[in-house]
C-alpha cells in the first residue's frame, strides 16, 4: 500500500493560503474516546476539523512541503502506539499524501515525518453481510509508531490535482493503545505437528465441526507453530459475537503487508497485532481483524480472524476475493525494504500446511470468481496463482515490491514442504 510521494518543495505562505481557501473542511466526527484505564487497550478519535494552512509554528519543523498542504496542530494526548485515518464512506478515496510525526512518550524527542498508506483496499467484499454493517468506514493503513504521547498530521495534495480534492466526510485520526500484554496461558499456541499428524487432526476437527472444508491430498506440509488469539492477547469482547462466516474450501492464499512500518521488535509484534485488531474493529467497523493469519519479522505465525485455523474462515483482506481464500499479512512495509528471511520461511510453512488441508498445490493456478474489485468486475473469472499477492486481485501496491518479488520462490518452498 504505497502512498503517493509528491516532490516536496518550499512555498510561500501567500501561495499556500490561496491554494487552500477553497478546500472544504471535513465534517467533524463525534466519536468519544474510550476510557483511559482500559487494560485491554483504548482508542482516541481526533476529528480533523481544524486542519489549517501549512504555516510553520514556533518550535516546529517546516510544515509546508507543497502548496495546498493542510496541517493539524500538535496534539498532546494519552499514550498510544498505532495510528490511522478513517472516514465515513468506505467507497470514497482519501486523495493526497498523509504524513504524521509523533513524540516518544515521556520525552521531547519527535520522529521525522512518516508516510501513512492511503490505499483503501483491505475491505470486506461489497455485498457481504460484513460490508453491509452500518459502521464500516473508509480507512488508511494503520502505522505502528511505538509508545507516543503527542502527534501532528499533515495532508499534501496529489501533484496531479489541479485543485485540491475535498476531504471525505467524517475524517478523523485514530490513536490506538494496544493495552497490556496478557499473561500467557495453556492455549497460547498450537505446537508443530508432523505431516501425517497434521492431516489426521485437521480432518477430525473439520468433521466434528461440520465445516465445509474437506481434507486434502497426502500433499500437506507439517503444521507450523501458531500463536493463537489468546497468545497475542485478543480481547474477544471487541469483535462481533456471532459465529464467523465460513466459505468453501480454501483454494488460494493472498499475501499482504500490513503497511504498519518496520519499526517494531519481535517482542512488540503481539502488541502491534492487538492494535491492528482494535483499528480494524473499532475504527474501521469490521467484525474482526481482517487477516486470517499474520507473520512477524522473526517468522512467528499468528492466528488472525477468529473461527479456527483449520477452517475456511471468511476474511476481509482482498476486496473481491475474500471467498474461498485465506489472507496472510506480514507485519511491516515492503515497498522499499526487503522482508526478513524468517518471514518468507513462515509464509512457506503456513501455506504448505493451510493449502494442503484442501489439496492446494502452491505452484499451481486457480480460477476464482470475483465479487467485484478494481481489477476484476463482479462475476468475472480470474486466473490467479494459488499463492498470490494482494495486487493480483486488486490494483494496489500491496504487498510491496520487495515482498511480491519473493513469492515465486515461496511457492517453490511451500510445494517442497508438501512433499511435491
């Protein structure tokens, strides 16, 4: 999810003022912040109805990268670690380059300006029950910034715009505190299983649950270690309480990056996932975290959307192709940075096992019917790789060029783990 990168240049205050006078301010959003003492996390919603002209303020760095830039005054807030921007209508795009800078908690140290990915492409399918929920909103990618207690945001217009585009209604900045890490319990992880044991257990579980997925061929990879939702500290009261929707057998896996940046440690990965979960549910209005699985830079695999790792749980990861697929997101941003070798090994191990449950060959292609995306209209049949990148189903920069370029090798590695 690569944000647009205009060529920054200095402009006079007079030129800036002239460029922005006609730009309408967004409608304030009335969401109230959650209690500050919630150990499971909280979200602060800041309506962006005070974006002013990009004049520099005393003690602040130059805030006028291009003419027409709108700037939010510095806000001192309760501690948070992840942020993103949301708006009312998920069908509307936020035009412009969004950047933020943050101050580390308890210090006077500010970060440099960081890009926030503006692609609004991780969504439930248009006609799904989840998308029809009244609370589903448009949203940027979330950005992990680490523990912070002050923030400033600016939005620069796209260079192609002759006049600045109006902001979507209800524009607001979401500041997410992931809450305290839970004490690990006995259900914190699923331990690895050999190939035959993995197939036998998955078959038994799916039969007992009456799931629509069916056991696959003997070509199945060993089940890798998976940190469960309990292991990363999912607050199960946040998500929708109804049973998760299941699809047909998983025919393909879509690989994503979370676009949250690479400034996290492996020890922070569970906190980052809790923050993404809260952002997807409380800020974006989804029923649960969008991805079925996540992988961190140390190759640790995490259970994502609730419903059972052996089941074909309907996710909200690839608009148009959430049915009969699984979504795997690598924590980080890989537009310019290479993914860690351990992350790639984690993807290969996970897909060898997960696709093997329904007989999927990681080296093969599959025909999937689109529910409607910006690449394939509703009802159109797409020929896709069994292991695809997000951009293969939806026109997007996700999962980043550096990760996307590694998918061919990942397909080979996954097939080898299946014994092919």
